[in-house]
C-alpha cells in the first residue's frame, strides 16, 4: 500500500508543478502583451518561451494525471487480490 501512496503523491506533485508552470506562463504572456515599447524580437522571444512553457506545463500535468490513474489501478488490483 505504501507504493500506491507514493505514486499518488508523485502524481499529485506533477499535476501541481504543471499547474504552477501554466500559471506562470500565462502571467508572463499577459505581461508581455501589456508591455509596449520593447524591441519586437525580444518581445517575440519572450512570448515564444512563455508559449513553450505553457505546453510543458500542460504535458507535466497530464503526465501526473496518468501516474495517478496508474496508482489507482494498482490499488484496485491490490484490493481485488487481497479481498
């Protein structure tokens, strides 16, 4: 049962980290759209890196969700086996 608990915690941590990354990228995107007068290339580079970070956060959260699903399935199997 300890393995399942650790998997749940790892999955939850990944989902939370992904959500933090998404929040930060969204804040950066909004901030870059509000700033005016910067060099267009620097602004485009910032926007590009923020959009990439947004996708990374999405995939990180999805991976965490898959880990949680796997832990749930493992726990169900353990319960079925011991019942």
